[in-house]
C-alpha cells in the first residue's frame, strides 16, 4: 500500500516545524488515510501515524488536499462527500496522538480549486469557485479558521471585479488549458493575496532508444527504435492576482499577461515564463524574466529567446493593485539565464543559481 502511494501519487511532501514530517495519502481497500512519519533534526525517525478522515466514507469520495505544520501541530485537509451527497472539507488537527476535527460545509453544486496558508492562528483556505465543475469560474472562495478554537470565522464567495479576469473564465477551458492556484500570502493586516497561473498542456516526443532491429554500415551499427515516448508538461503564461480582506471580501483582482510563451516547444527552451513571488514591506513582489514596454498603457511581459531583448524584473504590486515593474538587470549583461522559479529567499537576501552555455553563476541580491 505504501509502495503504491509512493509510486502513483504526487501529493508526497516534507514539512518542517520543530521536527520534519514526511506525509502522503494512501488507499487501503475501501478507505483512505494520510500517512505521517516524523523525524528529528538529524532525521532520526520519531513516530509514524495513520490519520483517517472518516472510515465510513468510501475512498472514492475522499480527496486528500493538504498537510501543514504549525506550532508543533499537524493539520490535514480533506474533501469528503457523505452518503447524502453533501460535499464538505474536513480539517483535522493532530498532536501527541490525539485529534480534533472541524467540518466546513461546501455549498451544494459548488466546485472549488483551492490552496492553503497558515498565518499565526489563522488557517486560510482560498481559491476559485464555479457552479460548473472544472470551468467557468465566477470568483474567489475564502475560508478562515481560528486554530485556537478550531472554529470558522469567515466563509465567503466573491465574484470577479475585474472584467478582464471575468472574461478569462467565460465557458469551459479548451485545448488542454487550465489554471493552478500556485501561491497564497498573508500580509501584516491579515489580507490574503491569491496567485493563480494559467497553463496549457503540451506534449514532447522522446525516443525510448530501445533497439528492435539493427544494421551495420560503414563501420558502425545503426538502430531502429520504438516509436517515441510522449511526455506531457505544462507551459505557463498569464497570472491572476487578487487581494481579499480578513472577512473574505474581494478588494481587487487583476491579470498580468505573458505573451509568446505559446512558442515554447520544450521545457529546456531558454525562455523563462516562470516567476518567484514573495512579500516584502507588506507588498507583493514578483521576480520574472522577459520584456515589458513601459511606454505602453497596458503592461505585458513578452518572452524572447534573445537575452539582449529581455530583463530580470522585480514587479511590485502596490496595496491598491497597481503593478510597477522595476528592472534589476538586463539579461544582455549576463552569460547565463537566472530562471525566476529557481530563486531562494533568506530574510532580505535573494539567491539564484543561473545556468547557460556550460556555465553556472550564483546571483545574490539584497532587498
């Protein structure tokens, strides 16, 4: 069972608080549970546990969503469907072998694409909601759970304010296009910043290289191989940004566009449509590669193979939603490409290991 979970599930993660936690969902006959194994600071095993959301609910009606560590407690979130067909989230708090749980009802007929963030005593569940499954999103969902009392303090749906954002979700996604809820940030005033990025599924054909026949010519042997292997991957582009207050009310939402990513043919292409987001001075920041024409009223990040045409930006999002791009350096001045998604932040310092033309270079930025 554990082998099956490790082999087939991508929800395996390692969390760190006081101890390290390895966790992943497991299917056991008709039931599902979350496997937890704790390690000390030098990775010696401490204990392992199986956390069941509800043994009476069939595994087909149980969806693992998230595991988080906070204040030496573990929080596991599942989505469940009971015998009457009602859908709800179940948040389980686990510590010292004991559990307590909270059920968060989901409005009938509502589909939600969510992510999770803990900030002090607040457990935030936020994302997009739709009344038509897997498409036609109408706005943002927001739950706030007080972890001291394990009670819901807010549960609200907000429709899109920005007309451009609303138009992105008219009808269902087509051509393997969808969106991921990639990041959630909480500022000092308990506002939630939700970041989603659109993507399209692409396929790349890779020869498997296993010979099924061969022939010799001119002193070497040539092989005939099987048909190429198809590998699917995501090509990301436009970014959806929103700000929600502590009561769950949408303050603003915005779209930041990325162009020409559709021409990327493989994951190894030198273009970089990734981003790295962080909060600094109570403002949302994005590190990104590309070109922005500041003379245009409409800010669009364009991708280009030529380093001479692109820059490494810090894009600042003001509290009112205004987007201000600032050039950190021109890629023309660098022999390597510093991919934004490879960024590591430590306090007020940014690190990024760039690579290109058989070279590697470490970048250090002080904020």
